[in-house]
């Protein structure tokens, strides 16, 4: 239920985009629109061609007080897929058909709504509605998983009588559930505003010679997901990344490095001006003292010995230098995960540490999913099962916010 302490104009000053697709439940979008308007929101409505078969645009125009956009070439609105997305605080698609879920998951853009979704940077909430056994069809399940992995909030439809007369899971979520999701998305979006977050990601590469290097299996997906989550929630982000095939999130300051020393230098440069450091990079622990000037040849050799030295302990170094920064580390382990994580938490003077078993099936380096335990210097522990890394990124930010950000600036959680 919505918090009774919130004023009826809780959404005053917020601009929301309501997308309506071709479902028999389209009439319920009218109630959602009225509720959003009653709470003070400005609402722009986009309707697919299918939606107009169930409800007229005029109904939504009267209730929203704004012209409804039904196609990309509406002469009353210049490039609506861009202009509406630019200043939206959240996008709600209710109801969302199985066809819409497929287009959104695959990135298809053949109407104004699906095209706009490729431009939005704000939270997106999708409330599906469909008949029969469509919700549990493997294809629909896969599309929902893809959207959720990208950070889209997909509400589960409710079980109840459907238009066909069947009783199954497919009814549009209750209005209170939809409004609660909007509130969570809109106000979560700003909960990191004013924070300047320094995030490290990916592996480092320590050269052996001009063509070879020592590295690890890190893809950078976890760090990039954290950077994206911070940006989505209003924070400023500096992402220091080792070599990765990933495209950095938009509106994030990105610094590319290769070696542990380069990463240490880049992080040291930005650390004094940040409020939070989240060290998700998998920095190589060892490196050759000096790379060979030429390619190491195999001819005439059956084996080769390479001396290694420790790389800088970047996390411990920065933690020791901090003034009021919150410092979060990662512990990617293969055994005794919690024990090693606790030792690292205490030994490096961290506020939080995210521990995960990189040998777990379906998780770890290179995968889209991860499972983790978040430990705090105060002894709190949060356990998360296997989930998309983008969702885990939000849980990590929630933990930092709940366990750390309430500490007055200038104080530290570490005794």
C-alpha cells in the first residue's frame, strides 16, 4: 500500500510517460492515468495502433490534458520518440502485451512507443496483461528475463478471471501495485543525487612481452552495471575500466586503463573528489617486474621461468587515504568465501564488501548473472541468490545507502 504520510500531490513536478498497448485491459489504463494526475504528475500518453482499437485517444487526451501521440509522424509533435523521452522521470507501459514485450526485448522499433524506449534514460516500468497461458510461455519468460536484466521493472500479472473466461495469471496488476512501482522508481531515481561515485571495472593486463600478458576472466559486467545503476539513480559516475568489450553507459565519465599501475593512478586522481568508491575491478595480483622488449620465442626451449612481483594493493591504499569517502570492495573467491571476505573487509578497512563465489554455476566472471553476500563493517549481512548483475547492482547501492550514507559527511564507519 502507498504510504499514508505521503501527500496526495506526491508526484507534483514529475513528468511521466504512459504507454498503452493493444490489450483488452487498456481501459484500466484510464484509472492509472487519473490516479497519476490526482497525485500531481504531468502525464504524456502514447498509444499503439492496437490500443486505439480498444480505447479512443480522445479519452486519454481529456484526462491527461495533453495531446495523445499515436504514431511517429504525428504532425502535432516533432520527433515525439525523442522529445518525450528527454524530460521523463519514468515511463510506464500499462497494459503491455506479449507482442510489446517481444519488441522491447529485441530492440525492435516499428512504432512510436517501441522507438521511444530505445531513447529513454529514466526508469521503465512494464505492467503486462495477456490471456490464456501466454505469460508462462517460454518465449515470453525469456523476453521478461531480458528486460529485467536491463533494469526494466516488469510487474507480474495477477491470477484471476480473464477475458476468455479462463482463470489464470494474466490480469493487469492492481492500480495500487502499479502506483507503488512508479513511486519506487521515481524516488529511487534521485536517492544517489549529490553523490560522486568512483567505480572500477574489468580486468587488468600485465604485459609479459609486446604480444602477451597476464590477466583474468573478468568481463567488466558487474562494474559497468553498477555505473549504470548509479547514473540511473541520480549520481555522478567516474568509471575506471580495464580492457573490456562492453560499451560504457551513457552520461558516465569513462577512463580506460590496461595495467594495475595505470588503474591505481587513475583511481588515485579521482578518489579525493568522490564520495563513494566501489572497487569492482579484478586487478591482477602479480605482474612481471619488467616486460620483455621483444616477443619471447619458443625455439630451443621446453620451458620458461617468469619472475612475478605483487601489484599495488589499490583498495588498501585508497582506503588508508580516505577522508570521508565510503569504500566498497569485492571479494571474488573460489573457497571459504565468507571467511576470506571478512578478512579483507577488516584488513583493508572497508565499509562494505561484496563476496561472491566465482565457481558457482551461472554466475561469476563473464556471466550475466551473479549471486553475492554483502557484509558491512557493522556486522550486517545481506544474502542475494542468483540474479541479473544489473539487479544486483541496485541491491549493492541499496546496501551502501542503507548502511553507510546516513553517516554524517566527514565521519567513517571504520573505528
